[in-house]
C-alpha cells in the first residue's frame, strides 16, 4: 500500500472510531439526561400483555415475619417503617416512587415526605413535589460525573456551599416540622429558620443532624453558620409521627458498582434506619459489556456494604425490563444510518440478578416477566408505557410500575407467606 492509500485507510479508521465514539456518547447522554414523557394513566387491565398473575415477590426462603410486624407497628403508630428505594433513572424522577410512597403511607400512615435530594442544584432532573434552593455559590458533584468535586454522600449528589453562612430554601407539597440533615464533612450549625409559607421567623431546636420547627410548614428557610466544610447530600422531611417513610435514591446512569464505589455507603445509609431496601438496577449494565461474574460481584459488594451496617434490613432485588438500544451502520458515501433494536443483554442481566437472589436467599421481583418477557418492549412502546427513546418509561408507565410494585410489597407484608419460585432463566 502506498503512502496515500495508507493515509486514506488511517483516515477512514479514525473516522469510523470517532463516529462510534459519538454514537456511544449519544446513547450515554440519553441515559444520563432522560426526558420523561407524560402519558395518560390507564388501568393495568388495559394492557393485556402484562402477566399480572406473576406480580408477586419470590421470597427465596427469606422470612419477612419480623418485617411484617414492623409494618403493622407503623400502622398502629408504634414504629416508623423505613423503605429505601435505590436505583437509576427509573427511580430518580420518582414517578413510580411517588405511587409506591402514596400506597405505603395510605396502608400504614405517613411519617413525612422522607428524603429529598438537591438534584436540580447539581444540574439534573428532580421530582416535582419538592424543591431545594441555595442562596450562595457552591460546588456540586453527581454520582456519574467523575471526578467528584466534593466528597460524595450516599444520595449520589453532593452540594458544598462556598460561604460559611449559606441559606437553604426547602419546600414540599407534604407539610413537615422536622428536617434531618444528611451530609458529609463538618456538622453545620443552624443560625436561624423562617417559615416562608407565612413569611415569619419560626422557633426551632437543633442538634447536629435534626432541626425541629415549632410548627409545621410547607416551605422553610434554614440559615447555617460554619457550613463551608459541609457537603449536603439531602434533607429528610418528617412530620413528627410514626408511620411509613419511602426514601427514593435514584441517579441517572447508575449501576450496582456506582453506589458500592461511594466510600462508607452502608455506614451513611444507617441514618435512614432502613427496614426494607428495594434495589432496582441493571438497565445500565445492559448497555455495556459487563461479565456475569463481575455483575454478581458488584451485586454482592453493594448488598454486603449495606448489610454490614444495617443488619436488621431486608432486601428486595428488582429485575430490569426489556428495552431498546440504538444501532448505527454506514452506507456508501459514508452516510450514517441509525435504528433501534431490542437490547437482548437485558435478559442476561435479569438472569444474573435472579440467580444471585436465588443463591443468596434474597427476595426477587421479576418485572421482566411481569412485562411479558421477550417482545415486551414493542408492546410497552405501542401502549405508551415505554417512551420514544425505548429505554425510559413514560410518566404513566412509571406510575403503573409503582402501583404494581406497591401491590406486591404490601401483599407480602400483610401475608408474609413464601410463594415458591418456578420461573426459569430467560434466554436471549
């Protein structure tokens, strides 16, 4: 090959590499910054392809009797039952989490809104029922954007004010009279509080982590001092009563290893005193080339990190559902053509999660099968459960899944039976 031909060949290879890299970046951007589409809420019976008879938890030998007793005690106002809903973009927007929260608190009473995370301050999408504003400059960090500018709290979001006396505004649709701070670094000191619903100062008492207001509010301003070395990860909004708290912790693009990579993740999570940890991950692993052995190790590392510091917590692993991925090919004239195909790796990821749950006696919730298994992505998309990007559900789709998950959990807590598992691995 002459020099001209060699140069042309190198140019083509570089061009193809750059296109492939751009394609990967485009798909990654879609998963890190999703646009959730609104859709009409419909009764689950409107989707005949759903396998509603499979909407149950496979207990795998775990005994939820003590968990059911705690849930009953919450219903009797003798205990605060804490559920941590940990996941990726399917959890971050909180459409499904909001339904799960509503159903759980309706069943056993509400102890408050629970954890709110300052996603918007970090430049990402946030649930619609709360807000956090900071009246000062700050540094921020997101779980999937490396390197982190500040130490990472267990929420996957870190906000560090650059002034020693920052003022946070916190509001929520549900009233609260207590605010538990979740942070890393030095404990901040509360200088003053204000009820912004009435534009009045409000009396308070404060410890290193809990602020108690003299009356409930929907919107409060908290002024701290000596807080320039504090990294805020979230605010837990409480009403001072026993009942249920559902804490949604979701980060776009997250995987099992993402949370396990946060140092002292399990230790930090103890602040939420979890009774049940529901882990809904696996979709993002299906867009890479992770081996089954590595995925099992990642699941094990995260479970171990939580269990070591939260020994009374029970776990529920949730499978991902079938989705699409983009494909690209080149035609003559170097024109790039894109399309979508079913992401068959999801079935393999589901199988690994199921196998891990079976082998380790951890309950498993099989959304892959409930959705209809292989071929479900097309049916969900045609029915507007799945959005146009082929990966994220519509708002109505998330609400549907939140309702189905709530049914399965509440049923198990009410009955605490151990249904047998007779489902086999799903092949691509």
